[in-house]
C-alpha cells in the first residue's frame, strides 16, 4: 500500500493536475451546455473519467517526449521525469495506458465522442508536441486546437452530433489558449530560450506577442459570449460573462500599453479564472 | 504589504456577492439602472479578483483613482434613475461630465489643486446621493425600511474612498498598513449592505 501511495505521489505531478482539471471543466461544461439539468449521473461520471484519463495520458506522453527540454529549464528541471525520479519507460507506459483507457472508454460511450477525444489526443501529442513544437512558433495553433477538443467532445456527447455552437465553444478555447500560453512564455522567456524552443515570443518579439494576446482575448470572449447567447443562457449570466470578459480585455490592453511582469502574470492568472468562471456559467 | 489568506477569502466573498448581484439582483429593472448597477458591481467584482491575484500593490496604479470613481457614479445614477425621475437627465449629464472631468484632470500633468477639487466634488455628490437617498426613502416610507442598508453601504464606500484618496494624496488619516488591513473587510461589508439593501427594496 505504501509503495502504491509513493508511486501515486510521483505520478500525480506528471498529469499537470491544474491544467488537466481546467480542460476537464471545459468538457463537462460542453456536455452540460447541451444537457442541463443533468439527470444521467452515470454518463457525466463516464465523461469525467474518460476525459481525465485521456487528457492526463496525453500530458504524460508529452512530458515523456519533452523530458530533455524540461531538464534544461529551471522551472521544470525538478519534474519527476526530468529529475530521474520516474524512468522514461515507466512514464511512457503510464501515459499510453491512461490514453488507451480514456479513448477506449470514450469510444464505448459514443463513437463520435470517442473520435473527438482521440482527435484531441492526436493533435496534442503527434501534431503539436512531436511534429511542430520544436520546429515552428505556430505550433501553438495546434496546441490550441487540441485544447478546444474536450469542450467539443463534451457537447458532441450531449447532443449526439457536432453543431455550430460546439465549434464556437472550441474556437473560444482555441483563442483563449494564446492568452494562457503566451503570458506564461513571457514569464519564463529565458527558460524557453535556454531550451531552444522557437516560441511565438522568440520569433515575433514582445510587442507583437502582447498585441496577439489582446486580440485573441477579445475573440475568445466574443466567442464564449456568442455561444452563451445561442445556448440560451439566462441574461443575468450573460451580463456576468460580459463583466468578466471586460476585465480580461482591460487587462490585455493594460499589458500592451503598460507592460510589466506583474500585469503579465496577472493576465495569466485572470485568464485561467475567467475560463473556469465561463465554464461554470455555461453549465448552469 | 503582503495579502493574507483571510484577505483573499474576504475579497472572494465580495466578488461572489457582486457576481450574484449582477446575475440575479438587477433583473427586472429598466435598461439604464440595470446597466448602471451592472457597471458598479462589475467594477467591484473585477477589482476584487485583481486584488486577489495581484495583491495590494495593484492599488498603487494611477488608474485606481479613475476606476474607483465608476462605482459611486454608476450606483448613484441607478438610484436617481429609479427613484428621482425628475432629475434623471440632469444627473446623467452630471455623471458623464464628472467622469470626463476626473479622466482629463488625472491624465493631464496638472500641478495645481484642480484634480483633487474635481475628485472631491464628483465623489462628494455621488457619495451623498448613495448615502442619503435610500435612508430618506426608507424613513419616509417611499421604500421598504431595509432599503436604508444601501445608504449604509454608501457610508462605507465613502469611508473607504476617503481613506484611500488621502493615502494616495500623501496625507493619510491612518497608516497604509492599517488601511490595507481593514480594506477587504470594508469592501465585503459595503457590498453585503448594497446587495441586501437592494434585495429589501423589491
């Protein structure tokens, strides 16, 4: 028992629990946007478990592939894989098992849902991490597309088909991703440079990156707002979403006009909080 | 001064109360008061979240003076629009001109006392409106007695505003540490008074 607990303690950081949790919340929100109030607790539990397994599995495979980069970066050099606490083979096996279990469970629940979950995993691991991340600054686009898959998958499970609102919701996450990733890349610019990653920031510079963040924040907020209205969200919640979006927009503008480390990291944290709040509002 | 866990909890409760008011509390009002209250509680909500994220250093920004003007101006506009129909247009003009005056005097590098004077006049009128109107209405029977709580909220926002303005002007009534210690609690009490006062009014 003690050995299992020790292993779990080592494995948990491999899943990037906060990031996985946030993506999981988008999947649940996607489902509930089509099926609220939720009466079938079995389905929602299956959705939560399958998405968690697939997202955690792909995250672990990414971490396995990027272990050489992680070892070069101050922020990540203490991760279990980079520091040698977990062997590469062990991590790869774990990642593959979780991914297969997650996708398999998703396909068993609904082939369409399983296909979207698999697409998310494929775009994230194969296209983003293995193929493009070390080659082009535009890899972030594919990271964004894979990030939009959980919410699309959740809605596809709820509806039994892919609709325009689902695509709008996936677009919202896609455009939210630059705010999340690029503000983070700014904070750890030296780390990424040391690892030799062609980040958007390294290729296009700080002013263009800040402007990109501001524009993508506006598009993300507009997409979520439009999806909320089309879903038939209560007007009170639309008002609340508009207020939270205004906060995101103003912070993005502040980061362009008066760029400081504090504003930049504030935007990063606010963007995460914003996405979580938006998902809760879409679900109720 | 570092923000404590208790401060964060109090600010989170403030933000949640403001969010509730925006989502549910202003339903069924006519368009302008709904927008005015949404803006006021929206500023409170976002300010609460930013203080949680950025800490009290966020208050050092010069934008704070401008943004904090929005709360009393929009709240008082909503109150006047709902309860003093005869003064709607006059007050709307005052709110627009007052806000622009504060904006201009804060953005231009003026070295005389004009910015402070403008701030005092605009804040003073808006603050007195929020403080007096609900209390007078409650005590004269034109609104439910509980509506007076909005006036209590007005008094609290006035206290907070004076403390912060004098602190930023370099003539603090209390030390910066003391003001920052009471600020989260004051914001929560103020928001709670507004929310319950508006709920009693309906």
